């Protein structure tokens, strides 16, 4: 499979499309989620969902129920697999019957088309329908290859979010109590172990992932002299270890955007293993804040720009 970059580095260039209609009142800007890890893409939401490929793969499925009826079954099979793989990939569906401009912007040669989007690059997987078992085998092999390349992120479920106001202190999931109690007692190592146990049991648990990321940040910053660390980073702007440590300190002090901007700048001016280290560290900080936070969404865009 040959890699085909999008028309604009790291993203789909939709500037030539007509201005999309505003979202319906009370609707989600994230589009219509048809499963925990499946979403119908349109001109409004495609940018954000493809940018999610910086952290975990996105499978793009282009289909047409009217001109290629078999493609609808292929998409249905992919929806089944997206649930089976539990966030290993997000399925983004493009219906050319209802979104012809989007298909044109993506330069789709024919329908059906299934492609893998990883870190902003699109790689064709299928250009014809195939049995469910064959598609499952193909995706298993491709995702194993991604893991071997260090791409191990998972998507959070799109349809599992509870309505606002459903949670309060009395309704916190008791599964998190051991980790929270450990943090309250200052036992960061035990908290990390508790959060890791939760993630091992359910890799799609975004609360546990965020807690684990924050607990690891606390461990990294234990016993650190902040003034000394900042002086070291100022004197050595290309020292990735020094810069990531100060980013952690910024996070701990509530200066989230400063932490993100610092690491994006490191990614922009480095290469090779240094760039990978800074990028990986930044994605870990995204987990600590939460992928739906506007600061994370902005930083993901900045990261995509820095990388490409």
C-alpha cells in the first residue's frame, strides 16, 4: 500500500466546499454517531475526526447505497468490527449520495473505498466489497502492524457519554475509589497501579486513562525543583527531557496551554527520535486533560501543523 497525503498536510482541505449549514439546535457538532466507534462524516465534522488519527487509526469508508448497494453491507460489517475492536479504530462513513462534495474533496476514485488514516495520511485498504471474515483479518493484520510501529492509541466511545448533569459526587463510579483514595493518601505508585488495572480490564475507559495520565504526571514531578528545572529548560531549548519536564510542571500548575504550546514548539523544531518523544509526551498530556477539552482540540490542530 502506498501512502497518499491529503491535499493539505495532515488534514483534508475543505476550503473549496460550500459553507456547511449550521448544526441543528441541540445537535452535536460531532456528527451522527451510529455506534460507539462509528460516525457519519460531513463537511462540518470531518476535520476533527480525521485529526483524531494523530492518536489512533481512523478507517474511512466511502459508500453509495443507490449506485453501489453492496457497499452498504460493507459499511454495516465495518460497524460490527468497530465495536469488536473497541476503539482500536474509529469508523468514519462518507455517503456519496448525501455528501457528494465531501467525496469530491477527498478525491475518491470509485465506490466502495475503504482507507486507513493514520497521523493524517490516508492509505487505501479496499476498493471492492469483501466478506466480513476477510475484512476482519485484514484489519487485524493492519492494526498489528500499527502497534509494531508504536501506534497503540485507542478512541473513546462516541455514544457512551452520559447527559450533562447526570454525575455528582454521590454517583462517582466506585471502581475509581481505590485509585482516588491512593492519590488522597499521597501513594502515587498505588494509584497508577489501580488505574492501570481498570484500563487492562477496559481499554476504552477514558476516565481511567485520564486518571492514569495525571497520576504518571504527578510521579514525574515528584521531588523536582521547579526553578532549577525551568532554568535548565531555558538554557537547553533542544533538550527534550528538560522541555517535557517543564511542560509537566506547567500542567501541574494549571497552565495547560503553555504546556501544550511548549511541546508543539519542540515537535516543530526537532526530528527523529526527539520529535517522536515530544509528540508521544504531548499525546499523554492530552489524555490527562481529556480529548473533548477545547484546549486539546486546538493543540491537536497545532500538532498536525507542526508535524506536516
